[in-house]
């Protein structure tokens, strides 16, 4: 038994296909944006942060060395004095030491964030790659199938309905109430002259040789009767 489809609205199929295309485009754009952001974040850690903090460590080491040299010179200049005033130099040394520790901590954190980010990226790809494959495979096939469905349905709707066949046989016998036997008898009896002429006039394709024969038979029958 052939299967039938209960399609109530072709426009609904078109709207669903349009929504599916919109979803596919939005999902692809979202995946691409996240992928770009992941690469940017990793590059920021590896190419920007780590080199930056390494440079800062070098600079702050130099600044700490200068602060310590200033403190040493200050103490040396007041070595003969009873009260040495070097509080500013000591504060500068403490500040440079704190800045150096901060740079070293940030460098270690930047290095430790990279493997954590790589692990998170791997987990993300474990879920995003199947979705990307689905969008490029099943969803695209579904969109193409819906397009073929709408075209087939449009062609079906545009097809003209079949017309009722017209039978060439006359049904006068049925209308007159004649039975099958009477119908056969009426068809078998010979035609008289007027009937033969009428038959020839209504059916030009009939062999014209049959009409005189039937007319002659009708005259013979008429002469025998008289």
C-alpha cells in the first residue's frame, strides 16, 4: 500500500526551511566566533603576557639594583654621622622588591594558565566539533530535502486535475428503459432508407458502400410487405 503525506501547508514547510537556514548560519557564526576568541586568548598568553612579564622582571631587577645602590651610597655618605637618614632609600628598595615579586608571580601564572586553557579548549572541541559536523552534514541535507519537497508539492499543486472521460456510446436505451435483449434486437435489425441516409450523414467515416446495401435491403423488405 502506497504511503500518503498529510501536508496541510506548503508555506509552513518553507518557513521551517528558512528557520533552519537561519539557525545553521547563527550556529556556524557562533562557533567561528568562539574559535577565534580561543585562539586570541592563547596567543595573548603565549605571545604577549609571557614575554611582557619576562621583560618586566628584567627591568625591575635593574630598578631594584639601582635602589639598593642608592641606599648604599646614602649610608656611605653618612657613615661619619650619628644619625643616618636613609628611610627614603629603604622605602624605594622595598617598593622595587614588591614590584619584582609581582612580575615573577604574573610570569608563573601566565605559564600555568596555558595548559589549563589548552585542556579547556580540548573539552570544548569535544562538543563543538560534532555540532559543526552536524551543521555541515545532516542539517544541510535536511535543508536540501525540504527544498525538493516544496518544489515537488508546488509542481503537484500546479498540475491540472484529471477530467471525467466521455464515453462515445449513447445511452438512449438505458434512458428509454429498454432491456439488453431489446437493445440487441434494435441493433441487429436492418435500417430503412431514411435511417441509412441519417447514419451516413452523422458518421462520414463509415464506408459509403454499406448505405446502398442497407437501403436496398430496406426496399426489398418494403416490396415484400406490400
